């Protein structure tokens, strides 16, 4: 045994030695090591996508959204209390419930502020995945979302609370379908793709998919850039009024976060929407072009603050619910979004990852784990639905329990009571953007450093100089 070990060691040493000598002597242009600085320059993700574009010649349908972290959530921290204000007593329960669309005839009551985001059957996920998401949400006392799809009866049966998207494909847009919903979300865009049109080729559409979407054999599934019949603000208002009158459930608007956010929200308010769902640039999707995922939209952190501030300024904060989504994967990020003004959070990628976390070995190393959950996946029959339901239910419970710990630490009795005053910021730029106090300046000294608002017009070097001077 020692002989073989020595033999392999000697052979390995010789190979390594030859490689080092070759790398040292070859000109850089002929050197395999050239790939290291090249990959660092373009980064491995861009390098792989350059090769894919060159080989395929079409936009790349990258799954799960952008890999770029636009929102610096780590720059925000919660403020625990001890004597200044006392923590919540151990025997006091934390209220985690939320009402979506409180002014609707039949508001949507959820037990926790976390919901499952719109991910469609067929266009994105498999049937079993959608059913597992619905069952887990029901166990947790919250809602799931159909995504841009038709009404799948099995999902309706599995979901105690189902939000349906009145969508640009038209597949859920008839009374026989939307009257079965607990809330209606008019989908005009999403964070990972904006309002870009999408198409699923007929060759990728199976029998059940075709039945749910009511497609003819050979017909593609087409999502348009605009909602049919909505070409003016008046058209949108008429649609909202029609849906609210016919159903009585909350009717809301789903859009991608944008720099024109306040203008979009004003139209929603004028139309009488009961809620707005804003999807930040970090939002995921089953497959979107990298340029849409990486270079379009407004980051979630800034979108939630601007949306909440606008609703408050318009006197609508207590009447129109704000749902935020887009790249929120930890309980801390979720709670920070709530503190910035969101009423509830949609979870997409995190929910899928939670479902399959302990099932990944079934696909790896030859297929990605998402192959078990996407509609076109080769291994969807390997998904253990019962285990997926259990996993996601546990994940939602775990997240909420961690959020409750922060509520106790900040002296609050409800997650909805946590606000910007419970946060501190470590970045002067975010102080300006989010209206949160700066962590390295005492509360009573904030005005001395920054005055009554004039500081907001200063440049970053001027802010640093003032802090240094004081």
C-alpha cells in the first residue's frame, strides 16, 4: 500500500512540477494561466454567458434573476433596547398578522407577513411544485400566488388563500376564474423582466399546461408587453372598478420597481387599488435575459422606502397595502423591508430553495437542483412533495420566529410596529435615501452634524469632512 502511495505521490509531483515549469517558461499569450486574469477581468459568470451567446445567438434565459446585490441590507441594523425603552416581556406574544386591502369588502387576512410570490404553473414551475407551495402556505396561514397563468384547480384546492394574477397573457382574466380568488393582482411587470413580452413555444407545452391555459394544439403561450384593453389610465381605472365590484376581494397592481415609481403609484391610487406589489430589480424569474435582470429597474431597498413614503404623503398608508418583493432571502432582510414601510413580503427564490434544500443530491452533480421544480425540468418526478411542504413550512416558521426575536429586542408587540426608528444606518448615502439616523452619530447629535435638512444637499466628501470636524 505504501509502495502505491509513493508511486502516486511521485507521479503527482512530477506532473505538478512540469506544469509549474511550463507556466513559468511559456509566453503569456501561449500560457494556460492566461485564463486566470482573463476570467478575473470579465468574471466567470460573464465569461460563461459570453460563450453561451456566441454559441446560441439568442438572448439567454438565465433563471432566478440577477446575481448582483443592488440593495446593501447589511448597512442597516436594528436597535435593541434595555432601559431607555424596555424589551417586550417574555409572556407577551408578538402579533404577526397582516390585513391586505383593509378597505375591500372582503379583505385578505394572513397570519404572517410572508407570502409566496407569483410563479406560474407551466410558464415557470411544475404542477407538483405549485401544489407544494400552496400547501405549505396554507399550513403557515398565508397566501400563495398563481403567477401569470390560468387557474389550476389543484392549486386552488390546495391553497386556503390564493392571490391570482390578472395577466398579460389573458389566461386568468375571465369571471369564471377570477371570482374564485381571494385577491386579484393586475400584473403589468416584474422585477427581473419589466413589462417585456415573453413566449413559451408550443413544443414545450404539455397537455395539462394547454388545458389550464386553454390553448389550442400547436399554439404558443404569449405574454404581451401590455395588458389587452388597457391602453390609457382610464382603461386601467375601469378595470380596477370592475374587478372590485364583481368580486369584493382586494384588487391590486403588480409592477417592476422603477425610477418613475411615484407616478405609477399615483395612477394606482387614482384607480382605487387596494394594494400595490412592487418587485425590485433583484427579483427572480424562471428565465430572463441577463440585460433585463442586471441592468433594468430599481433596487428593492430604495423601491420600498420610496413607495412607503409616497403612500404616507398621499394619506393612503393605512388604506392601501404595500407588498414588496425582489431578492429578499434572510429574515433580517425581510424585516428591514417591513421596517422601511412594507406591509407584507413576497418570497420566490428563497421559497423554492427552502423546498429543495435537502433534496439537491437527487440532481447533482449532473443537473441543477432547479431541474426538480421547473416545468421543463428533466427530474420533476424526483421532487418529494411531502418533504417540500414540510421544508417550506419550517422555513416560513423559522423566519417569522427570528423576526419575533427582533420585535422583543426592540420592545415591540407586533411586527407591524417595527419602523425606521428601530433601524440605524452605517452609510451616509443611505441616511439620505432612507431617512434613517446615522449609526456613528448619537441621536441627540444628528441635528448638529446634519442640521435640519440642508446637509442632504451636500456632497459625500462634504459630509465626511463635517463628521470628521465634529
